[in-house]
C-alpha cells in the first residue's frame, strides 16, 4: 500500500523568514574638494531594525545620512530603497524621514496640527485624522498638549511631537542624526525609552547615529562603527561590545570604577 506524501513540511523544517533589506547603500564615496569624507561604504538596513552607527564628530556619519535621505548626491555609488534607485523615485515615493536634534516643527501650527500634517496632506477623512492623531499623542504622552503652540513646549516635548509626526507619515526608513543630544540627561533617557517603545509598537526601520556609547547600546538592535569615512558592521551585540575600538569596554570599566 502506498503512503501519501505530506502536503506541507513538518514544523521543524519550516524555513525561517529572511529579513527584508529596505535601504541599500552600494559603494558610497564622497568628498568635499580634496577632503575624502566617505570611502566605499556599502550597507543594507533591514526591516524593523534599528541600526546604530557610532562614531566621533567629523567621521562622516551625518554625510552618510544626508546621502541616504537623498539630500546630498554622493561623489560615487548608489542608494536604493527596496532595490530601486533613489534617483528614480520622487520624494513621496522614497518615504524617508530625517530627524536630528532640531525638531523643525511648524510654529504656526499647534501640536495636533503638526502631528496631523501628513494625514492632512494625504486628504484623509476628518474622523480618521482625529482618531489616529489622538492615538499617537497618547502614545507620546502629549494628549494634554494637543492645542499648545510649539513655542510653549519643552525640548523633550518638541522632540516627542516630531516623532509622532514622523510615525504618522509612515516612513519606510527613519534616519535619526543624534536626535537627543541637545536634551538634558533626564529628558534624553526618557526619549530613549519612548523611542524603544515606539519602535516596537510601529515596527519602525531606523538608522540611528550617535557618538554616545550608552545610547547606542540602549536603542540599537544592530551596530556599526564609522571611522575616517569607513564603516564597520558587527555580526552581533557581543562582537560590538568586545571590539576595543568601539569604546564600549572603556565605558563599562569607567562605570564599574565609579560605582565602587
């Protein structure tokens, strides 16, 4: 008697889902005059991850983000979104949002309308706008500030407003250039916690640039180090922490010594 073949593979043999590359950088080089800023940088940023790029001031981190956002043309190389050249896509098609320490809110709009901006632009129904803006304002703990003008907000509140606006724009990639560096210590820690929560809630794909080791370890899911325009990525958090050049071991040693 013949035995029927199984119609599906046993659970033990299901192939794990391969992470999808959202942003691709291919052999990016850039220079200002005779000064070489980026040297043949290639990188994939995968769906749902926060790739943290650590590095000292002037090492090329911001230039890399500007090129990734399409705000600057590389001297050579190519940027792609979902394997499609950035140069062939309109700004709306790219769906890349760049945030830095300046929240760049619209001063003539209150918090609600700042956050609602992308939905208004897309002509979404009023009920949907009210619902979605209300939900995100609760998520960032700004529901009581909805009618406040941007100049009435603290630095941390302005950054929360900018984050809420960015999330509702539904970007494919969020590029963060030291977004919390201008905040005081308590506000910075609070924004890091909020970022981690929002990343999980909204499955954000981000590139997060910082020169702060503690911040990198706190918010990152994957890590890279930039030095002199060259980018080194790490296969794991442990590999990143064990590399003496990242400064992680020095940071840990310092905090252990000061806590004794």
